[in-house]
C-alpha cells in the first residue's frame, strides 16, 4: 500500500507552524504532495528534509525563491497511477474549475490541486480530483489535509481535519 499525504495552501513560513496532526501524517506517508502556496521557502526546505518523497508545485502566493525551485504543474507515476499536481490560480467556484483541470490533465488517474481553500473530493469517471483544502485553521475553518492510498491498483481518498 502506498500512502500519499496531500497538502495545499499552508501559507506558513516554517515547519513549526504546521498543525501537529499534519506533521505526524508526514512521518507516516510514503509520499507528500504539496499543491502550492507554501509561502515560506524554509517550509519547502524542511519538507524536503523530512519527507520520504516530496512532490510539489508553486502557488500564486509563493515568491521567486520557491518558483525557481518548483514547477507550476507536475505529472508523475506513483504505484502505477498517473498523478497530476497543480495550483490553478486562474480560477475557482463558480467557474467550473474541475472541468478546466481535467482538460489540462486528460490522462491522469489522480489530480491533486489547491488554490480554492475548499476541501473537495470527487470522481469524474475513473479520475479522482482532490483538493485538500487549507493547511491552517482560520475564521472557524479547520486546517485540512488529504490522504490518498493506492493498494492493488485501487485508489481511495479522504479529507481529514488537522
């Protein structure tokens, strides 16, 4: 079984700012995927150091230091599944963002994205679209993250509160 921890929109400067549940989940994950808006380059450094495998893209609030290190979008194979990662800063509800993302990655099995701060898990035919929400608590909204597992070709996903 492959465990993928999915984060987005952490908007944090450093590792110490992450919710404890997220830090614990990093230690248990085979992969950590960050869908952009780290905000602080030291958080990228710490994640590279602490994660078994890190796949990440930059978001619209990430500065030059992060943009020079990370791509805008990424596609990789994890346990035989095509996984696409993006921070689609061009839009959000109610503009049909999901359809646009599917158009960017028409062959992906799993599409992981951020930007809207709204946790979302949906299936479009055989493709999972997952937005883990925001990685910090604010204005009565809890911090959230996603967990995706791949086992014997089967993909499962859930969104958890931190």
